[in-house]
């Protein structure tokens, strides 16, 4: 395998792709659902959860690209695997290497991919009109028979099927046949989900009652009538492409949400139920800094005031929001969590406030919205700094009045919801810079809790590390037996820019790579963490007593300065030294400059 893919590459745009995929370890009935330069979404029909690759395992993939027929061979890691409760299993694979130039082939395909449209039964004149209508926007593929049309649709990249011609019976028969499973269908093959198949645009004659029946059965996306104008054909095809893209993303997000809920439930059930034991939400709160935070949480939880949690990413804002909810007296009511940075403004507005059927393309049913679903309980808005001014105005209205109006609707519903918000940035500074509405900030700023980063509470690190070690031993079915003192010292000294979330990922990786009964050592830690730590013999090397003491002093001062963000006075307080003395010694060791 060549052409490695960086693990830190940003997620590129997904595009729908429905083609058969061969995997090793083998997955029966495996199809691609969507693809990007960095990963691929798969569905399959294994005989059980143990068949095929599991989460965290490597998998080899082989599939052909539509149209060009170019073969792609890649290797990746299964980032997630979700059993849907039926015969179909969904997987997300992150690419880390391609065979030869296959990575270039895939990138070229994604860069040049356009909408593909199958056109059935078109006369020469109709074919000419379709080519003119779709020129530069989509690629038509013509079929003169139902068999040819079905073969073209089986390629997996057609956004729409245009049914043309003057033969009403043949046209209706094709549409009805696409909605009826064949008797000899291979039940071991998952195929693309029915909601993600090509949209049918009907451009042939039909009796109104038969056409209505096809609409009611969900088989026809648009009916344009015989010989429609080119503009109508183009708009229908573009809408079909957009709607299929939205459906693909909604299907993926629904699977991811369901998987996360099931995993969270499984993890909560896996926690030890020792009387007086400490659950996940209480781990890592022993430090003086976090004890002060917990005092504020216990103080504010019973009162219905808006709470703003501020802290770096990964510090545990969501965990604290759960504790506030649990202690608020609303613990039996819903707690709804929404990451405001994960969706566009339109999707976030629909998700929060709901929408009515027909409010926009793809709104096929009413959606109540998260505020309505959280009625009587709590809603936690994470990364609220990512909302737009328009959405901030609507949030302010809900906070002040409790009235929610869905997108496209006229009826207003009153809700009783406690709002918790979180931000990775200083919202006061965001207001001063004009990036966040001052009125919403002051409404959310009733009670602000600042959460210290992990580097400022190193005494919590060993407890968190041991907790995560036991947790992942259970969930990953491993038996890592503790950590070496060397590793514990490294974890304490590391600055943890990703905070508790980064520590969790480091321990998950270590447990996954560990052999049965192995003690977690440097070998199991990420290279970036090891390289940021001093060599093991740095403090115990050869030399006089004075030289060794100098090395010990330099390391302690360096660690204190890093832990406290370079603030000399705070580092001196942590070391129990006078700041002037510490500054003089830090300059002598080359760790501090006067300016």
C-alpha cells in the first residue's frame, strides 16, 4: 500500500456513491453509501456483530468507480460500526492508505463528478431536448428498454430517472417495477437504502388516477407531463440531486445519533454499581479547582437561571451540564444536547425550533424541534459562539418568552425549558469584537462557570487515566493491567491541549493496542505525546550531584511554567517560591526572558 492519508486531514465533502464493495475481512452484501477523499460509508448484511471488521480494526476495501470503471483499492480503519437492529449494519471507514495511484483516481473522480441521470424511452427529439436542458449541469444516460434502465440505475450514481416516451403503459410499468422487489432478489445483499435511491421524474403521459397512486406510493418525485420545457427538466433534476444529498446526510446523522445513544447507554450500564462508588460524572473532580466548580454547580442547579459554561474544548462542559440537570429537580425530564457548530444555520434552526411539512425541500413531515422535545426539562447548547446573529435573535426570543414557532409554521407553542449554554471562547470578548449579540450574552450570562483546563489540575490526571483504562478494558474487551510510573509521570507533565477528551482518546488508543495483561508503557502512547516528554534518562544521567540537581530543577521549572501558561507568578505559587527567585533561576536555565 502506498499514498498514506494523514489522520489529521480535514473531512472532505461527502458525495453519494452506491456501488458494491469487497472487503477483507469479508462483509456479506457490502455497498458504499457515500464517499469522500478521507473515508467511505458502508452498509452490509453480516450474520452477526462479530462477522467482518469491528470498531478500531483495519479493513481492506476494493470497489469500482461508476462511469470510468476504475478500480480503487484502499486500506482503512473502522471508525464506527452500528447494528441497526435489523439485518443491515452500517460502518464508517477512514482511509489511511491507497494502492499505487488509486488515491489520485478517487480524488479526480470526486473533483469531476457531476449529476448522472438515466433517461428511459426517449425519442430522438426528446433525447435532443434532454441533452440541451442538462448541458453543463448533468450527464444523461439513455436506455431504450426497462432492462437497460435498470442496469444503468444499478451503477449507483444516478440522481434521477427521467421516464419519457409516448407509451403510457410501458412508462408506468417501469415505475411500478422499480417499486416492487424482484422474486429472485439476493437477501444477503443490502443494496442502497430505499430512501437514497434515484428519484423518478415522470415525463410521459398517464391517467391522473394512476399517477396519483404512484405519488402516494412514494415512487414519483416529480411529474412534469409529456414534452416538458427544458427549464422544468433541469430544475427537477437539480432538486433531485440536492434532495438525495440531504437524505444521504440525514441518514448518516440518524445512524450516528442512534449509535451514540446506544453506546452511551451501554457505557452507563457498564459503570460499576458499588454502593457509594463514583460514577463517570464524578471522576476527575478531586482537585481544588474542580471542587470550587462543583460548589458553584450545586449552588445554581436548583434555581431556574440560565447557566453559561466556559472553558477550552474537552474540559467536560457536557458532563457538568448533565450534573446540573440531575441536581435541578428536572432530572426525570428530558435533557436534550445540541452542538451548535455541527450544523448550518438552516439545519440548526430546523433542529432547534422544528419545521412544518413542506417548509423546504426535504421537509416531508412535521418535526417538533428540540425545544419542544425538551419541554419540562433542560436543553444544552454547546459551542453557542458558532451561531449566526439571525439565529441568536430567535434564541433570545425563546429564552425571554418561552414561545417557539417552527420554520414555515404560523402556530406558536409555549415551552418550559431550562437553557444551559457552553462556549470554547470568552463570550464577553466575542461581544466586544462584534461576533456575538450583547443582548443574548447578557441573557445567558446570569451565572457563568469557568472550567479550568486539565493542565491546571494535574492531580486529576491519574484518577481520570485509571478510570478510562478500566472503562476501555470493559468496552473493548481488553485486559491492560495498569500504567507504568513512567507513563503516569508523562501524563502529568503533558500540557493536554485537548484536555480530558484528549486524555480519553490517548487511553482508548493505548488499551486498543495493548496485549493481554500488558502494562501501559511508552510503546502504547501516541508519538506526539512521547516526543513532547523528556527522555527517561534526562534526570538520572551521569554527572556530578550538582549537575543532576540542576537538571531536576530545570525540569520542575519547565513543567510549572508550561502548566500555568507561562505565567511566572502562578508557577512560583505552585512551586512555593518567590516570583523574583523563580524568574532568576528560569532565566539561568534559558526558560524565561525578561521581556
